[in-house]
């Protein structure tokens, strides 16, 4: 089917009243995409930016309130120095070049992860992009950078312990712990997408995806298009979410 036809067909199947409020994506397969073309891995990451634009634009068009992208994990520091350097350079390039487009689409950028440990120039570009998009009221695009879910829980528990030293009356329950996570002001993802066919969570939002619907595609991240995102939403809307109950009412 022609791309435009497929798009119209998919959009017609999506109920805009029941959109997932938060979509989180594990963008995987850049390396394999490059290898298939006998290109260096970084060419896969560069092509991955095209797919980032596709996912962001699709969410903005539909009015999905929150999109979170796993852009650099705490474990990614184990990769070769050259790849890390180039990934950071690509990220800076994206942050600099994309501000205009993010503003045009009314997208507010935010970030989660151990940001203080990122290289200083990256932090500076991040700061600028965060400030320049801070007044936008549309989709909130969160980049997970130097992010690890276990580290996030550790950071939350440390902050909570610190708070407890000052105020011994704090109740420790699920709601309290949630308030200390990086994602305290974002609802839990309704839909978690992973590309390139791997069936793993890879230390991404472990606490928050407790009841997320998981959608995996064999498509490698650089080949991901708006239609893939529309398909994921259509499939999501066919699922019955039960949250541990019987789902009868
Ligand atoms: C996984 O592919 C992808 C990453 C580790 C990085 C994701 C980065 C981008 C899409 C580009 C920069 C992002 C932004 C937001 C500007 P992989 O290298 O693990 O692929 P493989 O499993 O096939 O080797």
C-alpha cells in the first residue's frame, strides 16, 4: 500500500479520545541498520535522528501529551570512546538544529537521567534547548540521557532518606517513592515501544512500566516511521488493560 494511503487508513482506525497519554520508546537497531549497509555504526545513529523526528512529529500531530525516548543509557558508556564521542556530538547537533522545529510543533523538551555526569558542552546545549522550548504547551518530549532505571531508584531512595532526616514523619509508600523519581511530574507510560525485535527492558523506566502495554516491532530504529507509531497506537487501543483485575467492568 502507498505510504499516504496506509497513513490515512491507520489514522482512520485511531480513536483520538483514547490516545495513550505517555509513549516511551527504546530506540534499538541503529548498529544493525548500519552493518546491513556496510556503514560505520555512527551512520546508523545519524539515520536514527530521522526516526526521532518521525516519532516526535507523529505524537505532536495526534496530540499525545508525553513522549519519552531512551537516547543514551547509563550502560552505553561501555561502548568504544569514538562511538560515545560521536553520539554526544550528534546529540548536540540535534539540540542545536532542532529548537526551531520543536517550537514550530509546540513541543516542550525535558530530560531525565544523571545529567550532571554528561560532558559540559552537552549540558550547556541541553540547558539552552530546555529554556528555549520551556513555554511550549504541546507534546512534552523527554530525552533519557545517561539514564538507568536502577540508578533512578537509588537516587530516589537517597533523596527520600535525606528528606526523612529532616522530617521523620514522611510515610514511605508507592506514591511517595514515585514523587522522588526523575519522572515525578510525568504520568507512567501507557505504551512502551521497542524496535529491532529484542524482548528486553534494558533498565528503562522499570518502576514506571509496571502496567504499560508493550509493543515490539522488528523494524530497526532508523527505518521507524510515523506509520509505525500509528500502528502501535492502533494495536494499543485494541488491547484490554486490566491492571491486575479481571477487567470485567
Ligand atoms: C541503539 O542502537 C541506539 C542507541 C544506543 C542510541 C540512540 C540514539 C539515537 C537514535 C540518535 C541520537 C538521539 C537523539 C535524541 C538526538 P544500537 O547501537 O544499540 O543498535 P544495535 O543493537 O543494532 O547495535
